[in-house]
C-alpha cells in the first residue's frame, strides 16, 4: 500500500510540474496582419488554457499591440487573436 501511495504522489507531482511548465510558456506572436483600418489579426503559437488567463494576457500586452500594430483613430476597432493549434496557411 505504501508503494502505491508513492507512485500516485509521484504522478501527481509530475502532472503539476507539467501544468506549471505549460502555463509559464511565453506566448509568441508568429504572424500579424493589419488592414490599417479597423482590424488586426494576431496569430500566436501558445495561448493560456483558461479564458481568464487569455484575457489577462491580452490586457497585459494591449498597449504593446497598439504600438506595434497601429490602427486608424476610430471609435471601433478589432484585434483577433488566433491560436495556430496544428498550423495555419
């Protein structure tokens, strides 16, 4: 029984470590397209898992996006963030 508990604890430890490594990976912008009007498409290679973390990531880098990928001064504008998943063309 003691050996079984050690194996379960080891598996849980490895799963927790893998989860932490996955969530701490930086999000890289691979491709950006702007129509210099009201839309910017950002293709990234790794997004956080949860919606809360995705929103937090966007809010953290929002000013950087506006500086690097400028839009015209309008009331309405859109940023689309696309995770490549298995790839894109």
